[in-house]
């Protein structure tokens, strides 16, 4: 549930408790369930403009919510906030900087999906998909490489003192608990 102070909160960074890896995974899982609807719908779209329109909320979800509200639905539900070094919201521009490593893998994936739509291929036809993957091998490697970079960025959270991923470091952001009293021992 969103509280009325969500957009006006300010925090003193030194008085906050960083959110570790596993609590952020839990928040991401909630977000995944919300965004899964868009992913499933995308499998059935037969028009490039309709597909692009469907992808806009998927791409904007994380940066816009983190920039304006201080977190995605998952983070807000669990009691986390994304802040900058001054303890304030990161803003939409900061949200897009922070989300860059999450958005990058979407681009080659979108290009692949658009090519499939243009060629009239179904993602449910295994033989056609094997041939399509072989003819677009480079784009798949770019997608897998960017996805690996995104995963590495998230795993780094478990190993840094302030529980910051590469995406947090690039955007100079922090993910914190709203409730700083609860002891945390997760990685």
C-alpha cells in the first residue's frame, strides 16, 4: 500500500539501512508477476505498432516508478525505497540511468520479436523458431550478453558494503529499507 508521504520523503543516507540481495530479489519477483502480463500478451501480437505500444509500459515501469514514487510496486510493497546520495527520490531521468542495464537487453529482444512479427512467425512453432534463431544468431548473442551484464549488476549487490549493484553505482543511487530498526543479515 502506498503511503501519502511516498513522494515527499527525504532520508539521511548515513541513518538508513541498505536493502540486500535477497529482499531485492523478492521485490523483483513481485514486479515480474506484474510485468508477466505484458510478456504473455506480446507472444500473441501480430502487429508491429501494437507490439511497440505494448512494450512502452514494460520499458517505462521501473524507471518511472522508481523516479516518481521511489520504487516499483515490488519495492514499495516490501518497504524499500530508491534514493540518491542526498536521500531524495532519483527522479525520472535518474530512474532511466539506473534502469539502463535492465532496459538494454529488451532492445535486441524487441528487434527479434519485430522481425518475427514481420515474417509472420509464431513463437509456438519449434521448427520455425530454430531456423529463426540460427538466422539471427548475432542478435541473440547480443541479447544474452546484455542479459548476463544485467545479472552481474544485480549479483554485485550481495558483495558490496552498501549493497549497491553496478546500476546503483552508475546512477549514484541506493536501495534502502524504510524501517531501519529491523536487523538484516541477508546478503
